[in-house]
C-alpha cells in the first residue's frame, strides 16, 4: 500500500475519521447541533474526495478493496443519500427528548459499512462491510427505546440479520472449500463446472440468502414492513435506500457475470425476481399505512432491479445504476415528506393523515404525487426513465417473460399508488390536523430531491452520460 | 419552433390558471380561453406557412436531440392528419372551457390546470414523431385526465378513474415493450439505435415478431379507441367524468387511438396488419352492433351517449383496417364528426344534469315545452349521431362503408345494421327525455347565451362537414397518400 493507494481510499478514510470525530465530539460536549454539523461536514468532505480521487482510479487497494469508477459512482450515491438522511433526521429528532447525538455516530458508521460494501471485491471485506452496516442499523432502527414498535422492529432486524449473516458465512466457507479463493474476480473467471460445482452452487445459494435479506426480496422479505413501520422515518429511509444500494452494487460485482455463465444461478435469481414483483405488489394492495406500502413496494422495486441485473451486459448494469439513483431520490423524498409531517408522538404513516393534503399544503402534496408517479413509473419522473432503462436492457437481452411479469405487476402496483393519490386529493377532513412547520434544512433537501426527480425525468442525458462513464469500468 | 409554442402555451396557461385562482374565480377561465385562442391562431399560421413542395409532407417540424445515449429525439412534426386533429383539439378545448363555466365551482384553478395539461398532452401525441416521445406524451395525458375525473367527477368517480387509468396504463406498457422490441430489432438489422418514426418505417422483421409487436401497439390503441373486449372502462369514465372531461374523453382521447392506428400500426407493420385485418374488421363490426344495442338499453342518459361512442368508433376501426382511400377518408371524417356530435351531446347532458341534477331517463320527459332550444339542439345532434344525410357523421360512416365494401361485403352489411340500430337508440333517447308528458313537473331555464353559442358553432360545423367535406378530405389527402405509399410495397407482395 503506497501513498496513491491511501489517497484512493480517502473517501472511506474520511468516513471513518468522521465517525471518530463525532464520537469524541459527543464525549467532549453533548450537543445535538454539533454532532449534526460534524456529521454533515464529514459527509461533505467525503463526497468531495470521491470527486477528487476520480483521476486516480481504477486502483486495487490490497486484495480486499477495488476503487474504480463503479465504486466511486456508488460511493457518491451512498454518501449523498446518507447526507440527505442526516438533514432530514435533524428536524425529526429535534422534536424528541433524550440523547439524540449517537444517531449521527451510527449513521456515519452505517455509511462507512455501505462504502466498504461497494468497494469490496473479496468475501472478507464483504462480511466486514455488511456487519458494520448491520450493527449500526440495529441501533438506529430501535433508536426510540420507548416505542414498542421500534423495539420490535429492532429485535426482528437483529435476529433475522444475524441468521442471514450466518447463512452467508456458511456459504462463503463452501465457496472457499470449492474454489480455494475468496476473491470475487477469481470466482467470476471460473467456469462453473466440474467437481467443485457441488460445493460452489450451494455456497452461492447460501450467500444469496445474506444478500437477499438485506435487499428484502422474496422470500427474505418478512422483516421489511415491520422495520419500515417501526423505525423512525429517516432511519427507514436509510434502510430503504443507502443500505440496499450498497448491497445491489456488491451483488453486481459478485455475481454479475455468474448469472450469464450458470443457468442455475440465472434461474435462482429469476425466481426471486418474479416472486418479489408479484408478492410485493400484491401484498401492498391492502395496506393502509404509508410506510408499510413503501415497504412492500420496495420489495417489488428490487424485483424490477433484479430483472436488469439478470439482463446482464453493460446496459443491464447501467439500468441498475440509473434505477438505484431514481429509487433513492424517490424514496428519500417519500420518507422526507413522512418525516416533515410527523409529530413528536407518532410518525405520519396512516393513510388518513394524508387525506386532503393537497388542499392544505399544495406544494408538499404535489411533490408526494410526483413521488408516487415516479414509483409507478409514469413519465416526466425519474422512475419512468429507470423503468424504461430496465425494460430496454431486458429487451436487449430478450428476457421477454421477465418483462411481461414486470409490466403486469407494475399495473397492480399502480392501483395502490393511485389510492394514495386519491387520498391526497380528496376532500379535507373537518378536523384540521396541526400544521407542522418545515425547517429550512428539510425544505432545502426536499426541494432539491424534487428538482432531481422531475429534472432527470425530463432530461436524463447528464446522468446517463455519468453512468456510462463510470459503470463501464465494471466489465 | 411554432410547434413547441403550441405545447408550451398550454402548459404555461395551466400554471397561470392554477396560480390566478387565488385572486379571481373568472381569471382561470379567461386565461384558458385565451391560450387556446392563441393556439388557434398559431395553427392557422402553420397552415398558411406550409411548404407545398412534394419533397415533404410535413407542414412544419422541430427536431432536437433529447437523450442521445438512447437515440431519442424531441421530434415534433405536423402533416395534414395531425393538422386536422389539432384543429379538433383546440375547438373541443374551447368547448370544454365554456361548458364548465358554471358547472365547476370548486377548485377552479386546479381544474383549468388539468384541462390545459391534458390538452397539451393530446397535442403532443398528435405531433410526436419519435416513438419514445410519443409514449411519453401518451402516458402524460392520462394523469390530468385522471385528476379531472377523480376530483370533479360524479358519484363513482374513484372507481371509474382508477379503472380508466389501469386499463390505459397496462395497455400502454405493452406498447412500450413493443416499441422497445422494434427499437432493438431495428438496431439488429441496421446497427442504429433510434426511435425516429420515419427510420423505423420499413424495419425488416420476421413475420412472427412483426405480428407480436404489432399486437403490442394495437392493444394500446384498441383500449383507447375503444375496441369491444377492452372497452369496459369507457362507459364508467365517460359517465362519471365532469362534462368537460367527457367532451375531451369522447372527442379527443378516443381519437388518439384512431390516430395511433392510422399513423403507427398499419404503416409500421403493414404485413402483420394485413394478416390481422379479418380479426380487426370483425372486432369493429362487433363494436358497432354491441355499442348500439347497449346504448339502446341504458337508462342513464350519459351512459347512453357513452355507448354510442363505442358504436361510432367501430366505424373508425372498420375504415382504417379496410385501408383504401375511401375507408381512410371515412375514418378521419367519422373521427372529426363524432368529436363534434358526441361532444355536443355531452354538453347537453351536462347542462341538463346541472339543471335537474339527474341523468336518469326515467325521471325526465316532457322537457321540450320547457327548454325548446335545448331540446331542438339535442334533436339535431341525435340526428347527426344516427347518420342523417346532410350532416357530417353521415359522410364519414358512408365513406367507411364504401371502403369496407371492397374488403368484405358480409361485414359491411352487418355494419350497416349498426346505423339502423343507431336510429332506435337516438329516437328512444329523444322520446324519453324530451317528448311525452312532464310527469315530474320540472321548471327549467333554457339554454343560456353561452350554451347557445356552443351549440350554434357545433351545429354549423356539422352542417359544413355534411354538405361540403371536401376541404377536410383535401387536407388529409397528401398525408393519406404518404401513409399508403409506406404500406404499398409489402401489400403488393402479399397480393401475389
């Protein structure tokens, strides 16, 4: 490891440094503002360093981490979304009494875990990143120890995540026994066949358990609705976007080529994708809780992403990247709106909280409508371009059955998104719920996200160019 | 550039209308009227400034790079076909604003916002010459329409609006897959990624692929048109929508389906369309008869008018898939005249509902003595709808039948029965609503000057189209020749 390697690692080092500084800051002086400020500064510095190290890549730093355009793209996305979560958390947690500063510490650590995941090319770094992420998330999900639902969500997440990590470890052991290596690249070049297949395929299947759990795809989705509902809204946003983004990025590195080489792996993921699209959309139909709807819809959306993942090729990778950006922007906006409408007592999650919102707060409701249309894949939003990109990559790979399932299930999905839209625009109830003031920080983030949501929906060319320039490094 | 203005003015007017509602309830209405009027003038300028050279059929076009990574262009162009559709759009747009003048009393700003944006979407659909842009506009015009139904509609508005949205969205996504398939097959054979209409024409496809892709397009347009098995959204949406919504649905949104068939389905996939012709013609005839029979048995006046649309649009499908000059001319005439006559009937039904707060035929009767002008207008448009010679609808349906006669005598005979059936439902409607005793002792005001003006203009339009349809046919002729030229070559191959 020389100086250039260290420089290339700067985004991760800065994240780790921020975690330490925030921890020490809390130890010296317990101040909510200070912790938030330090976190945002650290995240900003890390984001800048992502742009700054771009000329140095690609660079393999030890056998564990690979910093290339692909990793930097996802690092940027992760850090940016984490920063958005940090800002949204500020207003949300400011309403609450008690010790709120550690949330930022956990947030930075979780971001660091995500960063390790997207740069890792080795099972060791994969597990390290995953565990740093998971352990921080336990704390974040159950941050309101006074709320029963939060505790339930935290325990659920803890038990299931530990179990899936155990499966993952066992899978890694099998793969290591079969191939004698723990680096992804050797695995990719390996033609799946011969005597090692008996160990390799179960190994991959078990490791998919660990990945599938983090993504919340069927049949590993059972935790999603409860955790989304129980966790504080900004934390749920983080679980939904940043952590999932990191795992998808890892999955592409780990098995991107595997799906093309091995029919068994392709079949495995096809089943997961179809089951997720169908189950996610069907289960969301009967929900009256906005956070639960978002949870079930996220199951479906990761089914869509898996379609692009299965399509393979650079186009599939590009589609995944674009869809993840679109999904991140959309879901952050959605949870942002839930966050600003929430009171100190409870999150604004019930559908009734949104009845007639348009006539009370037209701008906020319009943004929420745009979010729902983006999730449904209606034009003029990023979600549409993302879905278009996925369908295009599917058509490119002639994956017609998957595309047909995608289309039919997204029509089912439309139904529950429209239900929320109808609620937003129906007559306002007699009882005027108290108007939550939106602080300028949240307003700024929500406004920026909304501009991205519509802006890239109308003119996606710059983002596509960026993806083409960075994601191409994968293959 | 002028084509961009057409869309931008509507979008801008929508925003202005929404904002101006804070200060005045009348301002949004006037802004909307003004915007459409300006568009009328711009369209007239396009007409005046069109190049008459033989090299191009486009009167005017704009072509910008939009998403170069995918070969997507922002390409708008107008020819005779699009031009006629634009005129119809702006005409019915004005009618829609006028007929909601007193009907819509709440949320006026947002209403006009949606009205302007749905018109902008429709205009984009008629102008788009890039398949991606077309799909974009196709989906985008749904959303304001959805809001128009779901916010200002009648009792079962949520059900109707959701059904409408799901039907169109599902079929639209199938079209998107078809568009993408065409895009990749085009790339396979030529190495060029493009969504450009003129380049995708004549893409070499295997006959199986061509049929599958054609069906993807056909389903989307069939839902909009509507063709019978997928028409079930229409009676609900038309009935529950506010008057302006019904006018736009019947007058314009259905026409986008016919336009799509004319512009895309047959020219892009001539061989598959030829193969599919017997099925399409049969569906058309089923629609004509089914719509008429269903209309006859309705007691809800608005639902009755809605079902007549199913019947009339069957003629459009019949004409398009006959694919000869007479059939095509008939289809375009029927599309325009149906827009006027059915639009007017919806305005009348809406006016009636505003006065007596019911659409139930059983609760009407004897209205002629009370509202003679309104009743006379209703009689006029009913007669137009049943195909009285001298009025526009007759010309359209007659031409369609002439055209389809060359393709299938048997189906033409059955379709003619549909015209006969229309006599029954139209006269039944008149009798139940306007003649007979006034058993409910209604006391109503007659047409207001505003309503009278709408009626007068639409009467004049239908008379003009009925007696002297030649200008419309002349405008359509070059575009039609062009469409036919694209189809000719493979058709000749098939005839051997």
